[in-house]
C-alpha cells in the first residue's frame, strides 16, 4: 500500500502505456520500433499484475512471480525477434514491415 | 452320419491354388502354376471319387440316401432369425456334381498344360480356372439358397474373367461383357425369387425347403400377386436365374459368343459345369417346384423343349466349329430342363428327374470331350472355321477316334452313354407330354445330323491348305481326350436309377423299347443324311441352302436374336431411358455438386484479397475486433 497514491493512478499509467504500445505497433513501419512497442505492451501488463497483486492480495506473491516470468519471456522473445529482423535485413536490405509480405495468400 | 468332414478340402484346395497361383504366379515360371493347379485339382478329383464311393456304396439304406451336412457355420448373423450359413450338403445330386466338376476340371487342367503352352498369362489362366472350380464346387455343395447365390455370382465372375482371357481382342471383351450382363440380369430374377421364397417360408435351408411333406409352405398358399401364388412367382423368378446361367431361350444369346474364350474354358465352363448350374438349381428346388408351383414346372418343360429345338436348328447352319458345339450344348441343356419339366416326384414318376441328372452327367463327359477335341483340332489348324478343315483323320488319329466316339454318343447310338440318358428323357417325356416328346424326337435326329455334319466336314473331305501339316496334339492333351472317351462310352452303365432319384429312393428303370428303337432310328437317319451331304464334298448342301432361301438365312443368322436384342437395347433402352437418366445425372446431380464447388471457389477468390500480407493490417483488425467485442460485452452486460 503506497500512501496517497490510489490504484487508479497506476492503472491510468499502465493503460496509457498499453495503448501507446498498440498504437506504435500499428502505425510504425520500422520493425525495431514495433518490437519496442511490444515491450511497452508487456510492461504495461506487468504493472497491472503488480498493482493488482499489491492492492487485492497484499500477502501473496503470484503477481510478482508472473511479472518476473513475463520479463524473462520478453527477453527471450526480443532475442528471437531481433534474430528474425537481422535475417530480414539480410534478404531485403531494409526492415520496413510493409516489405515483409512474401507469404500473402 | 459322420466321416465326411474332409469334403471341405474339395473346394478349399482349388481356392488355395487360386490364391497361390494368383498371388505368386508372377514370381516363378508359368509352368509351375500349371503343374501346381493340376496337382491340386487332381487331389480334389480323387477326394470326390472317394466321397462318391463312400456316399453311394458305403451305407446303402433301405429308405434311400440321406442328406448329410458334415459341416455348417453361421457366416453372417444379422438378427436372430436372419442368419446366413455356409456349409456342405451332400446328397445324391451334389455328390454327382462333385464328381462331374472335378473330373472335367481335372481333365481341362491337364489338357491346358498343352493347349495353353506359351500363351501370355498362363499363370493367370490357371488362377482363374482354380477360382472357377472353387466357386462351382461351393455352388453345388451349398446348404442354403443364399450360399448358392453367392457362389452363383462367383461362378459368373470367373466365367467373365475367362471369356475375356484374351483381353486384347475386342470381340473377347465384348463377349465377356455380354455374358456377364445377360447372366447378371437373370440373376436379378434369382435374387428376387430368393427374397420372396425366404419371406414366405422363413428359411434359406435346402434341407427344410425340400423335405417331403414339410409344413413351412402352409401359410404361403394364401399369398398371391396378380392372381398367381407367391410361390409360383418365387419359383419362376428363381428359374429365370437358372435359365440365364443355363442359357435357356430367350437368354441364350451369351453362350455362343462366350466361345471367344480359350477352348478348354469352353469345355469346362460353357459345356460341362457352369451352364448346368441352372439345371442343378431346378433339380435342387425340384420338390418345391413340383408340389408348390406346378405352373412353373410347365414353363420349365416348354422353355427347355423350345430351346432344344431352336438351338438344334441353328446348329445345322453354323460354320464355326465351337459355335456348333455351343448350340449343341444349348440344345442338350434344353433336354435336361425339359426332363425336369415333365418329371413327377418319387419312384417311377421321377423318371424325368433321374433322366435329367443322368443326361447332365453323360453330357458333361461327352461335351467336354467334344470341346477338347475341337480344341485339339483348332490347335492343329489354327482356325475355328469348318471350311478351313478337312481330311484331318489322317493327321490326328487319336483326336479323330475320340471325336467320333463323342459324336456317336451324342447322336444316341446304342450302348454308348448318350443313348441311355437320352432314351430315359424321351421315355419320361412320352409319359407326360406328347408334344414335348415329339419335339425331342425331332431334336434327336437333328442332333445326330449336325454333329455328323461337323464330323464329316472336319475329318473327311479334301485336305485344305494348312500353314503347316496338321499334327497330333501332345500326349498331355490326348490323355484327357482318351479318358473322357472312355467315360463317355461307359458312363451309361452307371445304375443312375438306383443312385440319383427325385426322392432319393432307388427304383427299377427298364429300357423302353417303344421309345428306344425309333429314337435310335431317327439318330441313324440323321447320321445317314449327314453322310450323304457332307461325306464327299458336293454342291448338294449349297443347293439345299439356296432352296430354303429365307429360312436358311434366318437360321444362319441365329434368327436375328442378337439383332433384336441390340435394337431393343441400343435404340429403345439407350435412347429413351438411359439418355434422359444420364442427362439428369450429368446436369442435375453433377450440376448441384459442381455448383457447390464453383461457388466456394468464387467466394474464396473474392475474400482472399483480405490476406494482404501486411502484418499491421492484421494487428489492426485484431485490436479492432477485440475492442468491438469488449465494448459489445460491456454494453450487453451493463
């Protein structure tokens, strides 16, 4: 329980982060930026986990562990995604998402 | 009574041979298949002879022969009452048929080692022969009419396969299709007959159906359709099935064409065994037909009589040696049917039944001999046509001698087997139906005439230009000829009246001289006519043909029955029934299915543009969808 700060403040911050991430994911063309947007989304979720854990079940730890897992998975995901992006760069000489449409239909 | 369980081997050995030669025949030399098949068939032959000896002479009971069922299993159990069984039934006629089939089949297997030598598909030929023999044996030992029907169809299939053996030849393919379709068409009648019969009686078993004094028909007598009793319908339909297999008029058209098959096949299937299946069927159902459906019996008699006359007349004008024999087979089958048609039941009255079975037996021997002899001739001169043959007696002494014996036998010359059996049939006909007797009497003369026309044309007269000097066939072909010749001569001395009778009780049959003497005379008259016309080549036969004019042409063209059938099928059925149905199928049924396919294709073509490959579009759709769902849930839940 953090004095003077209600749960709504945290949730507003995380929602803003979440939609910033969604927005970035949809409108940015650069794959690296899209990856960063995904990290934003994940972190907003992390904040939610921690906040709900803290305010609803202060004597339990599931929320903490879950966010730790998400951090781990995000790291793994980032490494795979960057590997993919490097490969895309090698074959296309740029990393614009619009050009990655070889597999349509 | 036990001790007959081994009879299961009689049909099983050919089945195993079929599987072995059929599956492995490609792997080894063709001759191995031939020898294996022959040895297997020989074993079955010996077993059948043992069975016959044991059955007929082992335990002679005063009250006649028993019906023995050494083995029976429930094959298909549909409901508690509808059970299809498979088993073995031994009674005088089935034991006799076992002997006939295995004898002729063994001879044909042996003969084919020489006749089919070097043909492509030698192993296939032996596999099919074994399949046929298995099916035919299964047919005659059937314990119930359904088992018989199954094997009946198997026999039809193997006949189809063997007629179409030379499948590169269009005529053979056409003939095999014709045989299959015509017999299959008749089998439809057989199947409906079986269904009616089993519906009114509640059983398939021959043992129950043919038991004298049985009560299972009690309720059936009252059932009728179109003013004719249900049993008469059933029996008539079953007879149609038999008529199709036995090539009775008007379903006879397939048999002459079936001669496209190899000659040993004609000997086995289209002379001695399969075509008598119809006669056997009628004999098997005889008590039912005689007591429950006398009208059907009348039909059988007249159909048989007409077929025998009709076929004998056509046989006179044919030039293809195998076709002459085919029409002769038709004629003789007519004899057998007629004998069943005029027969009574029990004791002396059952003379026709006994005579029919007797003639079936002797006919199998001498007709197989005739066909194998014809095969030997064809083997030597490489032609089926009688005008390519002549003076062959000098080159082929054994074939000549055996063929002559067979001709004399079929002509009914005294003390050969054909004389005895034909005499019994004539005697039976005389006692029951004077008209049919007269027909058969004429046919006896015609038979002698056309057989000796064939004989004189082939073996006497002038030499022709042969590709090479005709030579006697190898021993493997002449041994079966000699064996069958001996059988043809002596088969008449078997005491059939004591062995195979309608009620299984022996009776005394005496030679009826009032019948025998005239029938021998007309036979001799026929031979004499043939001698006059064909012994030396002369212009006389052609003059006669010219004089008869239209009648001769009609006979030569088999009274245009093929043409009539073709007209009916091609012009009427094809145009007015098949075409509209085909149109319906192609445009309505297919159209519906094709419509489903094309609609799907068009719709998917339209919507596939949505798969743009742009990741962010997908993501946008996903988010928008999620938002929409969330909002709608909020709206509906609040």
